[in-house]
C-alpha cells in the first residue's frame, strides 16, 4: 500500500504534466521516443542501473547531491526510505508509458473547445482544469487502474535492489509469494498469498469502477 501511494499519484501526475508540455512543443515524436525508451528496457536491467545510481557510497545521485551541499542518505539500506527509493525507480521506468497514453488522449481532444474558451477569455490554467482534465478522465481512469494493479505486483525491483530488505522494509506481497514457494517450499502459504493478492486487486478495481461514475466523463 505504501508503494502504491508513492507511485500511482506521483507517477500519473508527472506523466500528465509531461504530456501537456510535450503537446505544445515541436518535434514531439523525438521527445516521446526519448521518454518511452525505459519502458522497453527490461526491469532487471533498469534495477541494476538504479542500484548503482542509488548506492549510498559511490552512487551518482548522492554525488550530485554532494555537489550542492546535501548529504545523501543510504537509499537502499535505510528502512525509512528504501520503499521510496524503489518507488522512484518505478516512477521513472513507467513515466514514458503513462506519458504516451496521456499525450494520445490530449491530442484526441477537439481544438474547438480551446478556441471557444479563448474567445471567452479563459486562461491556460483555466483551460487545463475545465477542459483538459475532464476530457482526459477516461484516460486517467484507465491508467489509474493499470498503475494500481502493477503496483501491487511489484517484484523485480525489490528482488534485484534489496532482496526485500533491509529487514522487511521492502518485502512486498509478490516477493512473499516467491519466498514462500521457491525458497521455503511452502507452496500452500504461497498459494494463499496469491489468492490474497488477487482478492485485494479485485476489490480495489471494483471500487474504482464504482467511483468512476462520479468523475469520469465519456463522449462529447
């Protein structure tokens, strides 16, 4: 749940902002390709790269922070921030996918809405909140469902970066299922964990489908 709270709202918000910015720029296809490249990279490769970036002693992130006078923490060995560190990786990794979907949704909004709003004197910020966000609600709904499902299935990042540690600070449910089945050979416990995961995802998805009636707007 903590990982989900980190990745879903922050990741979708950043993707939306990026999509809005890129929609106004020339050469958007080049930028879209640049941001989408991490998506087609394997999760293990991305995790190994971020293991070096987040290294508390020689990691490039702490070196950059040190250049501006900030003492970087031990990203992967501090129980207080290890899940945040994994969330940072996942947000960066999935940013391109969410951005491309949002960009497609923005480009599908008729320009006549914005032209009418400009004639009425609406500012760019007003146009964003009164036109772009409501018209993107089906896209946001789809991405939020996919992001929550994906967040509950996180495994590769925790396995490569921390092995569920330190302690059990990054011990996710899917990692527990793996641990029970392939390390401890407790297949019954592993199967029970898989059922719990399925029920949790199903309940959250049904709640989202129920709640979307209040904020998702379809059609013209």
